[in-house]
């Protein structure tokens, strides 16, 4: 018998800490990344920034991700697919909050996103309302509704569309009411690492998701090919950065983020244990944030 005493489990959050934990704050940087790059792409054309619009776009992006996180927590919890989850605390499955309260938190976050989006639509283009409604629907139906697309392996695609293309190009559009190649390629720079974040999460959950019938892309591909796709996403973001440099030469500063890519790639490609993959996920978020910040700085300087 081993005499080694395992470390004590962390105390569950209480009070406001429950809701902060459920929002998964350590991953929210991926929502800010496309807004930063898209706003910088607008500055490249206009040589100025309409700051209240940039802040409103940031509120939309953050509130959408928080809403998705709560909605995912609620839907997976009531379906029972979080019963043996290995990772960040889940409010519904753990009993820290009632399903109704978690659902209400998701609806509140989506409402905040809708209100901020409505302000932008009124100031820029009413068609943005349709874009916002599609984004909210995508967030709610990720693991919710009768046929959640996250259970069909489409989560990564939708993340790229809404937290890559839509968020980056939309952030430029609310600044200058047009979309340029800088924003389009910039959406790949930030969107592909965001896909990698979800892949890291789903690679960790392959054993439990497979048992629960949640056919994520990682489950469908299997651990080896899912890890290969993770690496392709990281490499693809850097290739896209090179294309951004065509119109914004100083964007090459973004390549300084390569040093931050080493740790997540190593962890996700070599570790099977949940703590190692969680660390890889957080390191991927860090890489995305540094990449977006340096790329945006370079675009502004160009």
C-alpha cells in the first residue's frame, strides 16, 4: 500500500465565485482577440478608432462567450453528459447551481450581447441585428435544442465562423462600414487558435464524451488525428499572419508569439491526462491573446 497522500481537492466555489467559475474567465481572452484585430484593421483604413463602437463590439463578444459557456453548462448538465466531466467545474452537473439558474444566467448574458449589438446596429447598419441573432442562436444550440450541433462534430466550424470570421470582420465593419483583406486574413489568425482551444478541450473529454454519446469532432477523428488538427490550426494561424503582412507589413510583429506556441503544442500533442490538457488549453488561450495583441499592434503601426 502506498503511503503517499493525494493532494486535497480544491474547495468548490461559493457565492459570486460560482458564477465567475461557470463563466470560465481563463478562456475569455479568445473573445477579445478578434475584436482587437478587427478594430486594428479598421484603424489601418481610417487612421482612427471609434472607441465606443470598439468597446460595444468587445461587450458583444465577451457576453456571447459567457452565454455559450452557461448554456453549454446547462444543456450538458440536464442531458447528463457532464456526469463524469474532467476539467473546470460545471455548475449544473455538480449541483452548485440549479439548472434554472444556470439557464437564466445564459439568457442574461445573451441579452447583454443583444443590447450592445442593438446599439451598434442602430449606429452602423440594421442588418447587424440578423448577424447578432444568428450568433445567439449558434451559442444556444451548441449543446442545446433537440439536435445540438456540438454533438455532431460541428462545434469547431461554428467557433471559427462566429469567433473568427464574424467577430473579426464585424469589428472592422462597425468602424469603417467595409471589410478588407486585412480583417479577413486576420480572422484566420485569431479564429484558428480559437478552434484549437476547443479541440484541446474536446481531446481531454474524448473518453467521457464517447460514452455519453457526444460525438464531438475530437471523438469522430480520434485522439491522434484530433491532435494533428490542433497543430494544423496553430500553424495555419501563422500562415494567415503572413498574408496579413501583405497589406500591413508591421504585422510581422505577431510572429513574436511563436514562443508562446511551443508550450501548448507540446502539452496537447504529448499529454493524455486531464490536468496536462487543461494546461495546454490555457496555454493556447495565452498564445491567442499574445498573437492577437502583437498582430493588432503591427497593423496599427503599418
